[in-house]
């Protein structure tokens, strides 16, 4: 069984280049999708770190 200590952090999502947004108000915009993925990544990283802290006890 792999302990939380051995669990690697996922890489952050790739940020879109400034010219990837067309500026026409797409719903959802590529920048909105990036923000959603970034938030999900932050939550995953926080959960892994919390599990790691729990393993230290």
C-alpha cells in the first residue's frame, strides 16, 4: 500500500496563452475553464498535503 507521504503532487494545469482567448465572450471562456481546473488542482493538492500531515501523527 502506498502511504500519503509517497503520493506525488499533480502538476498544475497549463495556463492558456494570452492569445488563446478570442475575446468574443464565449461561455465558457478558455480562461474560465482554466480557473476551474486551477481550483480543482488546488483542492487536490490541499487534500494530499492534509493526508501527509495526518500520516505524521
